[in-house]
C-alpha cells in the first residue's frame, strides 16, 4: 500500500518537473521564436554628405536651318551629280537636266501661238471690212458728184462731197487720234494696276512672312549664349538664388526671436511649457543654413568682384544689349518699309481713279466722234448701210484690241516662264552639305517640290529631350553635357543652350535644348548626361530608403524599445522631401537626425509603418 502511494507521488513529482521545464524553455525562447516571424530589414544611418546630380536623356540631332532646293517646272533628270553627305560650294553642279523644254513652257508657248493666229485672223477681217467701207464710200462719192444742181443744193452736195472724198482721210485721222487717246489712258490704267498689284503682293508678303532679320537674330542668339555662359552671370544668378534662401532663413530666425507662442504643452506636476511657432529644431536648422548660404554667397561674390571677370561680363552684356537693339532696328526698318508701301499704294489708287476717269472720257469722246462721222456720212445716202459697216468695223476693232491684249498677256507669261526655266544643270544655291536627295536619274521633277535638302555651311545642330520641373531647376544654360558611351562617337561638344516649357506637358515638364558642335550629322541619336554640380547636405540616405504613396514621400525609421524579453524594433513613418539625388543616394529634409536616426533600406518581406521588425546581421 505504501509502495503504491510512493509511486504515485513520484509520478506527480516528475510531471511537475517536466511542466516547469517546458514553461521555462518557452519563456526563455519566446523572443527568439517571435523574431523569426518578423520581417528582416537592413538599415542605414542618416549621415551628411555630398550629392552630384546627373540627369540623363536621349535626343535626335536636328539642323538649325535646312535649305530645300525646289524646281518650278516639270523636267526629266538625266543625272544626279552628288550624293547625300557630300560637301558642296555655291555654284557647284548638283543635277543634270534634259535639254527638252519643260511641259509648262511648251504649254504657254502653244497658247501664245494659238492667240497670235486668232489675232491675225481678226486683223484680216478688219482689213476686209475697211476695204468694203472704202468701196462703198467711193461709190457714194461718184453718185453725189453725178447729181444735178436742182436735185440737191450746192451746199448739201458740197457737204456730202467733202464728207465722202475730201474728208475720208480726215475721218480716219480723227478716229486714229481718238483710238490713240483711249490707248494712252488704257496703258496708264494697266501700268498703275500692275504696280498696285506688285505692291499689294509685296505688302502681303511683309504682313504674313517674318522679316529677313536672320543676321541680327543670329547675332542676338550668339550674344545671349555667351552671356549665359559667363561665370559672372552664373555667379549673379546663384547669388539671387542664395538671397531667396537667406531671406527665408532670416524670416524663420526673426519669427523665433519674436517668441510667438501658438500653444501650451502640459508637463508633469501640472505645469505647462509654451509651444513656439518655430520649433527648436527648425530654429537651429535655420541658423546653420543661414551661415552656409551666406558663405556660399560670399564665394560667388568673389567671382563678381573680380575686376577682369566683371569687365568681361560687362562687355558681353553690352554686346547682348546692342544685339537686341539691332534686331529691333531691323524689324522697325521693315515696318517703315511697309508704311512707305501703303502710302505709295494709296497715292497710286488716287492716280488710278484720275486715269480711269480720263479713260472713260476718252471712250465717250471716241463714241461721240464715231456718231458724228456716221451722221455726216449718212447725210449723203442713208440707204447705203455704211452705218452697219462702221458698226462692224467698230466691233472688229474691239475684237482686235482684245486679242492684242491677250497676246501681250501671254507673251508676258512666256517671258516669265523662260526666265524661270532651268538650265541644263541645277547648281548649289548655297555652300553646305547635301542631307537628302528626293529624286533619282530618269524621273521627272514636279513643279514646286523639293528635289534635295542642304544644310548651310556653318549652320549649327541642336537636340532636345524632356525632363521634370524638379530636374530642370538643377540646371542652368551654358553648362556642358557628357556623351553616354562617348567611345562610340566622334569628337563633339554639347552645351545646354535653353530650358523651355515642354509643349507636350507644359505644367510638369521642361525641354532641355542643346547646341551640338563637332563630328555630328542631322538625324543622329545621342544619349547624354548633364548636371555635374556637387553640393553638401546635412541628411543623406540611400535611394532604396525613399518610399512614396498617395500621401507623399517618406522613409521608415527604426525605433528601439527595451522590454523584459529583450529589445523591440518598430518601423515608424517619417515624411521627408527629396532636395537632390544621384544614382545611389538622396538628400532629404524632415524629422530625422544625422548619425542618430537609421532608416530601412531593404527587407525580406513587405514592411508598413508601426510594424515590428528584426534587424539583419550586418
């Protein structure tokens, strides 16, 4: 009995020992078990350092001013004498054309021949009618001379006789004089109309085309590039930027010195301490940044105060101002020319009104003359029908005059076509490089179309690509860009010449425009990096630590807290602003502390703010 009781007590004792042992093991290893379930993170201390910003992009090289070689007629190309990429001088032969006249010139000459034949036919008809009229006049004269004195009065016979025979030459002379008077004023009207038309065309060209101020514009562009590249100009721009930052920090310091209280914070013992509008951290940061920017400003001021550099800058600035004035003077000259043309047109229109009035008077005088002659001739014998003949003559004369005018107009068309006709060769209108050839031997040209494109000698090349507004703010015109994989290209210099709004995304992006010089051709694709300015920053973190969501940019800072079971690590969100970046790290501002805060760079699982984590063994 006692033996059984001893065995039972022994069993209970052993069970208790095992239970306590297990509980003790679970208590000691609970922290290790939990840690293995947490995300493992790598961290990096926030530290000070320098950032060298690099912006990369790819663009296509374009020529500043391509020149198209056009023809104004249809001709067959016998031979192409150049190839794309050839460098030619002004006057060098480019294309050999067929000797056959162009289709357009043949057409206008055929039309001229048709109109000349029609004019000759009209003149023959007019001469025949004059013969008919002369014959009728002679017959009437003979009848009048054969009448007795008792049939008609001597005065009537004398008048009829004078009107038919003695006055025929006078009639014709008077008609020719009237025709000459009408032709004189008609020519004056035509000449004035032609001059007004030419001035109207020139005025329209000046109104709808840009004035020819390329030389002045090139001078201004060059002066502007040299001014923007000047170290004093860059120093003045930087001083302006530093002054803005200095003003901000001075305002922050002044606001803290005023001691404006925005609230109270309760502390132990029931007391309260004031909360200032500017915190201690912001106050200290503002003082440090104020000293740093004042030092930067003094460094740039040394550049500005350099006498030789300042004189060079003033010289470039004067050249820029003179170029601006020269461009304005050139454009004003065009406006004065337009005003002069307008005055000439106005005066010519007044003169045209006078000539039109004189022409109308001459035509009325001619009509009155013909009516008087017709009446005098009809006095001899109204039944002869010479009035009808004279009407036919008048119509034929008008027909001849109209056809003569048509022939004159067509002759002018032929003259212009012959002046514009191509020779056997098409020569280079300028010196430069052949960039494109749009036709091959054996093909016909098309009037008004470009058969080749040239790049003028000395013309520059440009390229561009789009970047964000933040990236653009890091750059200034005048800095040099570096070629990516430069070993693949020849020697060339690439300079940032302008920063413009991106037409595709004007609110968020800017277009970087580069001048390209050296061994380069239009259409070539280039990848470049730009922006090698280095600056020191108080807080620098790896790029892998930067995170972003709908609420903005932030990092996850690791905070530690001791517990009975060991140290616990928690990921805490800290909002930051990225002020500069390069390929590996970024400068930030926010509630972080240099060399005391460390941030998460990588993790083996997704990590969110407030989550417990474990640190990786570094």
